[in-house]
């Protein structure tokens, strides 16, 4: 266990150096806060940071708005530059401007903005952000308020893969000894405290796990150990009746909340005017991927983020945003495929095709809008404009959701509820959100408009409401009311508005951040709508290593009509590759046991010429990086299927092929020649006939799919459920990906069981089971209680398609992720045999089968009639394509819905004319 973190203290370097800058922020008279910021190197001819900032900002503004700046732009620039230079933050802006410029110069993707900084036109002019604050009515005072001066906070999103390069640039710019990352202190949580204490006291893992799981710890609802003893009946019972458990829980209460370990802040970077250890204590810790590049350790401050702020240190967030990497990869895919690279800055923010896709619920992969809640919100509000995305980003948080603000927005947008404004002056402020106070900036505009106060003063009111400080709210709202009434407004109306500001204002979101992130959302949605294959390949590549996400995105891709082809050593890259607008090739990097070195060897050899045979492949790649484990993985994944053989042949030939290839590579490396003076390779070619693969039978489909799943984590060339896809559509009420939301209704799933974990109940001693199940949408764990397991254990077979029925326990109604409880399991093959599934022949209305065709149909029926007695009647269905239907169930032709019968009928009539339907 870690000792307590160092106590915060004001940074006070003992020997200030010439490179240091210390400035005092005029927070209020008689109280200056000291900040320690490095001096920004000035070019020759420039005397001050203020002068340089003004010069760069004016030049950048002309690039953004044209040589003749509009009056509103000039006015806003003058105002912001006046505040920034007066408060002494010019150097801060220059530092941020510089490392963002360095990133852009290196083609490192940078986000359009983050947080309140998007409200600054100076930041926009310097290309710190890509959001015009005038276009979206964003307020500078929300970012930097001269009435309550504190260090600005500009957080920046970078491409996840290249964030480290920006950190390295800062180290080189300001000196490695002056730059560090920031420590985090992991505290002991309730469940961890119970498990650690239990292990120390000799409890079994099963005992401590069972106790720990009784403590709620979800994001929406969690309890401390102390509260759990009071509020969870089962914990309260053992605490009172069992001395062992009482002792465990008492120790856990004492330990909960203590620092348990240190880590590296995922984004925080601190830059000092001189050696960092002159200002704060430092340490070296394992980077765990949070550093720059592949370094194993990083220097961190021993003060956390809050202490650093109190100490006056310059701290910044360099965030790695995977979505920016996805966008870059999608644009690269488009450029490789079409020769053109779309400029996302020119995209129509109200593009109809994009919003049509969002309204249809196709939000998978769309930044910030993938959840079921977000999908439903966009669909319910009938989103058709950028303002809807901005509002949704602000409304999808606990406060607004609990208050039902999103429902009001949706009803008003659909025209089901009138939008009324208490005063005409409110309409231009609240019209974009249909009269719902959604943004903090709206609170500020209301106060400015009605009370006649400055935006800086209005921000003080906004902050008071947001802090939920009752006394501060009373004072600031009192000022708002009296000043508004003094300007002639009706007191009753103003007091009602004050109540709304207090109620809704506390949930108000920062519009600047919502606009900036909605731009990223729009870019991902636009790419998905207009370049679906290129976008989905990019997002699949970003998910390499996360099997559940890959399955989800592959399923989405296929539903969009795009094929995801198995890996192929002649076409696949490390990432997923776009072959054309309708085909994506699986990435080699997503195959387990195939490392980057092996992939680089394959790609390097392929540059010379495509691989032609299995033996050609083994001989040309570097066997020092491609060992037998790599070959086995490539074979199992299907990556060698295009080399003229099948997987069973490759397995059979692998050892001898590798042995011979290894000898050839060794001889080539040693420069040996044959007895005839020819290089060994040529001599071998002249003396040996071309090698052929052994004559062995292909793998059974079940084995092939099983090995695929073992090495990829999912099925790629097929799926055990594929022959029963129709049954899944007919009988399943949910997909596996939809599990996890409580409902009182029964649920049916079409799945295969991929793992069985048998366990013994401590209460009854009876056996129960946890099953891992999978369908086309993903996998999940479900529970079978002892009474059901006793009946179902013999019916559960791995990778056998089944219809699984069950539901959720009532006691899990408030659980964040309730467990699905299995009640019955029926193999789909049985459904076809017992009449619950029938075969139907589809015809156009008025059409009939020719007599000779009917004779052939009868022959098929006769051929399969003896196989299954009591088969359901064959159906004939007619449709005119406009909803008019007719159905006839044959009295003489009865046919079980076996795969063989289905195959024979489809061969006779065509796939489109024969389908499975519910039996009756």
C-alpha cells in the first residue's frame, strides 16, 4: 500500500533562474496568486509576449475572415486581446498555439476544440480551435472572466496514436528536465477493500467475491462499505450475526478511501520555467502507455492535478482521442481508394443524408451517439440540424435526464407542445433549444439582457448556480431580480425566470464544449453516411484488440451491405483494408498470436510479388519473426486460404514446409552454393519437382469455425447460427447486444453456447451454471439457476444453435446491468422437425406453378417424406408487392423444414422463392 501523497504547498523555488517567468494574477485587491509559467521564446524584433500574441492573432483572423475584418470580428478580437494581455496570459496562449501548430505541421490530427476555450475568437484565430464563436454565439467570459481571473484551461485532443509526439516536442522545446506528467493516486474502493482484507484474514476468494458483489458500485448508484452495512440487508445480517464477517467489514471500513497505488494521469502534462524538481516533488513511475512513444517509465509530479493548480504550476491536458485517429484513417482510406481527400471543414453541418441516417438509428460508430439512449434521443426528436446534435450532447447527462428536459425538447421540436416565451427578449436566446434552458451561456445571456449587466458579471451568476451554493445563489439571483425590475420588467415574471435559472441553470451545460464535440460527432456521421466502407474499416482498425467491439462493428458493417472478408496474406494490411465501396478485408493485426514484427515481414515480402503457394509463402517470409505459432494462427484465421489449398492441408504440411524453408533461408544467409556452382536456391529448383500439398480431407465446418473463434475471438468465414438466421428473426425477441436493460417481459434469444462454467451454490449445494452465449451481434454471459440447470445440462452443447428463453429477476429491476436468467433451451433443429417452422413457396399474385414444376416439387416432398412423420404442410404464399397477400396450406404435401429439403427446393425454384416461415 502506498504512503499518503505529498501535501500540497505553494511552489517556491529556492533559486529562480533567468528562464523562469512568475506572474501574479489579479484575482482581487490585496490577494495575488503566483503562477509559474515558462517564457515563450520571442523572435528577433519582438519585445514582448503581448506584442507577439496580438500580431499572430490579427494575422490568423485575416486568414479566417479575410483581409477586411468585419466590425464584429474586430470588436471581439480587441476585447479578448485586451483581457488576455491585461491579465498576463499572453505567454500561456503562445505556448498552446506553438505545440498545436507543431502538431498540425506534422500532420497530427487535432480536435476542433474542447471545453470553454472554443468560446474564444483569439483561440480560433490562432488555430488553437476550429470553432468560430460568433457563428454559434459562444462566450469568451465563460472561458476567461476578468471579474474572476484564474489560469485559463485549454485542453486539447490529439490523434490517439500520435499524442506522444506532441509531448516529446514540448520536452525538446522547454527542456526535458522542465516537463513532466502528473501522478494519480488510486484509492481503495469498497469492493477492493473487502477483497483485500478478506484475503489477508484467510477468507476464500469465493467468499470475498460473493460479499463484495453485494455492494453496489455502478456509476449511477454506489455505496461505501459503511453505508452498505446499513442499507444492504444481506450484509447487515452477516455483520450482526457472524463475527468473522464483522471483523472483515470493520477493517474494510477503516481502509476504504486510502491511497492504494499510483498511476499516470491519462492526459495531464506540467511545464515548469526551470527544472521541475525546483518547484514540486517528482518521481519516476511505469508509464503503462500514458507516456510519449514506447517509453517504459515517465517522470511525474508527486502532486496531483488539484495540488499543482494550488501551487501555481502550468498544467495542461494532452488528450488522446481515438475518434481523431478513426477520422484520419477514414480519410486515408478514401484517398487511397478514390484519389480524393474530403475537406471536413467544408462539410455542410446540416447535411440531409447524414441526419437521415441518424434518424434511422444507424449511430454505431458515431462519436458520442452510440448508446441506446443517444440513438433513441436523435430518433425521437427527429433530428435534422446541427443544433439538435449540440442540444443532445448537452441533454444526455443525469441532471437534464432526471428533470425530463430532453422530453420537453423532443415534444416541442415535434410540434406536440407549444413554445412560449415569458418575454419577447428571451426568444432569440432560447429559440435554438425550443425554450428549454440548456446551456450555461443561455443563463449568462438572460442575465445580461434582462438585468443589463456585463457578461463577466453574468458568468459570476452562472457559476453560483452551477456550484449549488444556496447562499451564493440567493445573493446573485437577488441582484439579478432587483436589477431587472429596476429596468422596468415585471417582478413576478422575473422571479419566475429566476426560479427557472436556479432549476435548469444548475444542469446547464457548457455550449462551447458541446458545439466542439458535436462537430466531431457530425464528421464521423458524415463519413459513415457518404463513405461507409472507408469509415467502418477505420473504426474496425481502431478496435483491434477489443473483440467485443470488433464483433459489434463487423455486424454493423454487414447490416450496411458491406462484406467483411476474412484475412488474406496477399491483400490484408496491419489494419482493416478497403478493397472497394462494398468490401473490406480483415486486418492481420486483429489475429491473435500474430505480432507486428511478423506482419511487417509478410508485408515486406509481398511488396516484391504476391505469394503464389503455401510453400512460396513459407520460404519468403522471415521465419525468425514468423514462428510456428504465427503460422497456426494465420491458417486458423483463413489468411492462407487464397494460396491454392485448404486449411487441413496447410496444417498437415506445416512442419515439413517450415523445416525446408528454414534450411533454405539459412543456406541463403550463409551464401552457400550447390555442387554445380549454382546458388543453392537455383540448384534446389532444378533438382526437385514443385512441392504439392498432401491429399487430406477438408476440415468439417464446425471445426473450422471453432478454430477461427479461438484465434480471432469470433467467427469470420461463417457462423454456426447462419443456417438458422431465419429462425432467429422469427422467434428471437432480442439480440445478445440488447441484453442488460431490465424488462418484466419474457425474452427469447437465438444463440450458440460457446462456454459453460459450472458452479456450486453455497446455500443449497446444488450445481448451477454461467453460460457464454453468442449471436450475430456479440456475446454475453447468462445464468442458469440450479432448478433449470438440472433439466437443461444435457441439452447444452457447444456451438449448437438454440432458442433460449428467459428473463430478468424482479430484484434486479434497479440494477445497472441485470443478469439474464435462462429458463428453457430448444435446439433450432428441433423447431424445424416439430412443425414450428414451415417451408413456404413465394409467388406473385395471380401466378401459378407449371404442372411439370409441381411434379418436381412433389418429387422433392416424396424424397423427404419418410424422414419425418407428422411434418407440417407445405405453404404457397402470394403477394402483389403492395401489402396484399394470400396463403394456401397444402393438404397433401407435407414437408419437414430440414436443411436438405430446403436445399433441394431452392435448387429447383430459386433461393428467392423458397423461405422459412412460422408454423401454425
